[in-house]
């Protein structure tokens, strides 16, 4: 069983920054792609960013140039650095480990005020 524990969410003003963290409990971490998704009220969950086991990153169009995903293999942790935040970034952010059966964290709320 894999547990993913997110932290770092909160309330920030537009233009500000936050860094989310997601700690994994399993050594699968080093062998699997990790991703951040988000879901705003009334909207579908969307992929924000993904980093492969080899460290290659991909981003959703709405966050390119503002968000950076990274991973620390020793700490089994994936990060999402969010800069130049906008009110439309307000959502619950979920950590995800890609697997034959995907694993998900419990989510962390990010609220960006205008």
C-alpha cells in the first residue's frame, strides 16, 4: 500500500508563490512517474504537471512558465513550486503516483485571492 501525503497549501494573494510537497511511503517512488492534478469547484480534475522517473517534466498549458515540478529521490518527495499565482489557480491539488493502479493523496487546498 502506497501513501502519499501532501502539504504546503494555503491562502496567498495573486502574484504570490507557494510550494507544495508530497511525501511517498513506498520505494516505488523512484520507479514511477509522479504528477500533480487539481480540481476547482464545479470543474473536472486536470493534470497540472508530471515528472517521469527519469526526471523529465511536462506541464499543463495554463501553468507553463509559472509552475515547476521536481522530485527528491532520497526523500521520496515530489514538489510543485507555484509562482505568479492567479485566482484561477484556486483548487484542491492532488498528488498522484502513476502505476497500474494509480495512487492519490488526500489533497491540499490552494486559494489565491485577487
